[in-house]
């Protein structure tokens, strides 16, 4: 069994899989940079006496704008308290107040149900899971391993093509679990780590798996906006504890939005984007001082540290913020046991579309979804095909490394990301998306003829290619560029297909939500894009 990705979903999958299975955990990077680890705000579960799973259920449905799958949401909210108990038993230390688990509130939640570990909840969870995974028998982890494509033998997924340890080769596996994260690095302004290049979605699509709702991207309203600085997320929990948005003149940029500072993320992001365009501003301000110094120091130390590193002290001044791409609601379509439409291929976490998030994810449901869906691997019947030995047929020449090739890869990546941010970001329009699609198609045609990628098209199962160490970084960069381009084209196809506005998908030329479009979009290689009513999984 191969698990691709070592964020919360991949790590929990390793713990959930039967201990008699041999498990190979592949990590794209040797550094701890998964989106799960970066998650600040917390993890949602109905635990308080004033809360209920029913309230959590209805809050999730309301945020999802009619596209949540009720069975998936029901599974999430009912399993969430049990997952919290398991995390506590594994050693995760959530903040407490008066001996009880401390709970905060985030946008679109009706109750204080978000558990946290200061403002580094993802890190607290991932580090404990990593420690437990290292104790799992029959598990091997391989870092700096780049998966290039999935391997299909007939109908089923039977392994993958991998670049690791100086070799590009093919690895057979009984099944593959994709837990590779999302693709919000497609956008020039994003809170995501560099690894979030959408590899899993593109590879699954090319292997024949169905994608669902790829047009729905969540833009977080409050990312740090300083020239030259990364778009570091300023947690929504800060607004839950009293932080407020305002302009330089003190006016409220979300005054017209129902719920104000705690409206859903799509509404706040859209209001801020429109407000900044109208005024010609590059950002608004988030004032954390109403939270109070004592609580800021205790609950948001990482935010304070990161802001101070860029010359902003939230204890004495407001923080410049603007929307940035944060989370992809759509992904590889799965059922409640994480099966994709390709036998032998599973998907978990942000790479997957389990049906939980609908058109707009409820804050702090994503970490919980990773854990709940991974736990289903313990409950379901795994579709395994025991691997066989694969012969090595021939060797290929290593790829030549040139500085101009690396510069070209960076330039094309920047063009793709700028294009998707300006043409398919918070606000979308048909003519702009059509133009972006034409430009990406031209770039894709050029990538088809890049010598750095040509070997991918000729490599077949059984081939084994040596790669010089200095070429590894170059090959990886070009593969990421090609995946970003393919992901951008899939996004634009889905966004142009849905002629309405709903959740994280807003079209200036179709601003109203339409009853007909209470349907999922569906993309599958070799078939025209189509739609399926909510509640029909096939």
C-alpha cells in the first residue's frame, strides 16, 4: 500500500490502515511544509453543553450553499467528537480553560466549537501523528519522493511512477492512497506552501478518475499583504475573538455584509475585493487590538511573531490584509470510504471531494475531514491487488541541467499563477476566463515540446531512468509547472461551465445563484464536462 503525502490525511491514513499491511509513505519534501501543518485556527467538533452535532450539521450545510452531500456531512459531525478523543489519547494538547477544552468561534459557526492549540493547531496535530506513524510496524517513509503519474493496469490503479534517490522508475502497489493536498499555489496570492501544486488532482484525472466541483476555491479574506512578504494567514479565529476589519479612515469595509466580520469567507473575501477595486487600495486593515494583549500573547503567538518579522506589531498597530487563495473545495470525487471512481485508488483530505464542503468550506472542518475520512479506511473493505515483481527493461540518458532551463520554468510558473489570480480569482467573468484558457492552452502546447518533460511521454512501466542529483530539482520544477498548467485548464473549464454564482465561485456576469445549478460539476478524461444532482454519487 502506498500513501502519497504526509499531512494530516496521509499520516492518519497510515495509522488507520491494517497493521498487517506493508505501507510506504511518500513525502514530496524533506521539510515539514504541508498545508495541514500550517493550519492555524483549529478543528471543529460539537463538544460543549450548548452545542450539538445537529447544529454543526446545519452550519456546515448552510456554509456549503446547497452543494454539501448530507450523508458525508452527517458522518463528519457524528465522528468528530470521537476523533477529538482519539487525538487526545494520541497526545495532542489542545488549549484548556478552567480544566475544560477551550473553544473559540469562527465565521459561519453558530457556537463556539473550534478547538485549538494556540494558533498552531495543525502543527500540534501533525507532530503527534508523525511520532505515532514512526512507531507503526511495517511502515517505511521515503522523503524527497516526487510522484510523476499513476499506473493503471486495465481498470485499476496498480502503482505509480516515482522520482526518488536518483532514479525515475515504476512502483507496483496493492493500492494507492492520494493524500497530496490541494492546488492553491495555482494562484499568485495564496496562503498555501509551495508544495500545493495540485499534483494529485492532475494525476488522478489522467488516470481516469472523476473530478468534482473544481470551480470552488475558497479565498481567505485576511492574508498578510506586505510587498515581498509571503501571504501569511491571519487566522479567522482572531475575528472570532474580537479583531475587526476597517479602512484607513476607520470605516467598515464589510458593513453591508450580513454577519459583518464573521460572515462566511466567500462573502467577506468578495466584499473586500470589490471594496479595494472601488477605492484603488491594495489592502484593508485588520485590527487585533480589541482582542486584548493577554489573549493575543496566549492564543496568537505565531501570528504576532510572523507579523513582527515584517515590521508590523499587532499589539500596537493594525495589520494590512487582503484575500488570498486558501483551500480547494473541489477535487477527486470519492465516496464515504475514500474510494475514487478508479479501483485501487483512494483519496483523502484536500485532494479529494468527499462531499463535506460543498461550495464553501465551513471554517475548521478541513482538519477534521482529514481525520474522519482516513478513519473510514479502518471500517471499509480495502480494494487491494497484491503487487508483483516488475522487470527493469532499459535505461535512459539523464536530463541535462542548464540555468536557462530553471529560469524558464520559474517564468512560466509565474505567468500561470498571475493569469489564474487575475482572470479566475475572487471575481470571475466569461471573457476573462476564455482569454486565460487560450493562453494556458498555448503554454500547455509549449510544455508538450519541452525536452525536460519529453521522457515522461515515452517512459513505460518497467523503464528505469537514472537521474543525476543536480537534475532532480530541475525535473521536479518542470513537472510542477506542467501540473499547474493542467490544473489551471481544469479549473477554467469548470468555472466557465457553471453559469451562476455560489459559494467560492463568483461570476460578475452571472451574479445570482440559480436553482438549476444545485448540482455538482464532473470532469473525467475523455468525456465532456457534465453535472450531477446532489445526492447522486455515480
